[in-house]
């Protein structure tokens, strides 16, 4: 009688072991190629690495040099402008589109994929497409001149004062549809009985959204903020494809600064320290978010 029980126990153990065996190679690769390289980058930020990694310990010298560089100050200032506009505009447009689609309009199934389509493109493709559109020699300005509007001028991509806003335009175009999808999911998850009760009490549409619907979208707002912040901080390919960080340093961001100092200027220690600062910024956003999520579920 013990034999069937032993077979059952072996089968149960095998069933529990197989998923772990299947996932173990992926877990090992993540540990080595993600967290392992993060640790290695942190270590390099404390060394005198230049063209190649070295192990000469210099402590916080690279960080001291980093914060003395005007180049880094420009990159951080540009990130502040880009991130704030990118997050605010994407959130407003995404919420507006979600509210529009939530009205059960005709053709929603056709419009929703159109709004989501830009997110399916890589940032390289988005940057290249917007570069063609905004370049005065071949884009919108050139087209307007061909149509007879000789006084039309739109050279933001070549203007030091406005180039950063072209990056905002391209980034907002790509991400707004994704933000819309998050808000639309939140809107569809609100209990209709609450809304009907508020309408019976005479609540206007404005008060309905302001006092009931928008407050219940708090998780969607928080998720959108975290995701957009993460995308803004690590923005590299969009900037390189659209402006190359120029004109001058007008669209330089920490990600392009890190690549430039690590692989072009051969100052790997400073590049690694800038990467660590980016990591710390992302962690400062992600850790409170994860803590709030875990606390809410517990």
C-alpha cells in the first residue's frame, strides 16, 4: 500500500520541480546580465577606468568630477524640462482620450488600435520619422513653402532654445496611446452602480469626474507616472535618432551623456558614475511605488 503513495509523492515533487528547472536558466541570465552588470557598473564608478575597465580605486573622485562638469548640469536641466513636460502632457492627452473612448462611441474598436499604434514602434523609428517631419529642408517647413506659404517657419529642431521641445513632441506622440490604455482600463473597472447613484442625486458630469471617477483612477495615475518617469530618465535612442543631442548640447540628456563619456570620451569611470546616478533616480521613484503596492495588498 505504500508504493502508490510513494509514486504520488514523487509525481508531486516532479511537478513542482519542473517549472523551477525551466525558469532557472532565465533566472541565472537575469542575475548575471542584469544585476551582475549593475553591480559591476557601480564598482567601475569608484575606479580610474578610462578606455577599458581598471581596478584602481579612486573612491568618490568620479562623482566629484561629475558634479563639477557643466556638461552634466546641462543634461540634468534638459532632463527636468523634458521629463516634466513629457509626463504632464502624456498624462493629460492619455486621460482625455480614455474619457473620449469610454463614452461607448461608434468606431471605438477602430480608434483604439490607432492610438496604441505608436507604442508598437521603437524609439529609433519614432525619432527618425519625426526628424524627417521637423527638418526644415525636407519636412513640414519645406512642404509649406512648396504649397506657397513662403513665410511659414518651423525650425525648432535646429534651434537651441526649442530643440528639446521637439523631443517632447515625439515622446508624447509615442506614449500617449499607452497611457490612454491604462486609464481606459481604470475607467472600465469603476462600478457603474456608484455612478448611477451619483447621477440620480443630481451630480453633473463635471462633478462626477472630479469627485468620483478621477479619484478612483489614482492607481492608474501612479502607474503612468512611474512608467513615464522611467522612460524619460533612460531616453537615449529617441534623442540620438531625432537630434543627436544637438544642436550643440541643447538636447543632451543623462543617458546620452553616459554613452558619450563612456565610449566616445573614454572616461568610463565618469560614465559609470552618471549611470549610477540615473539608477538611483529610477530607484527613488520605483521603491516608494513598490512599497505602496505591497502595503496595499498586505
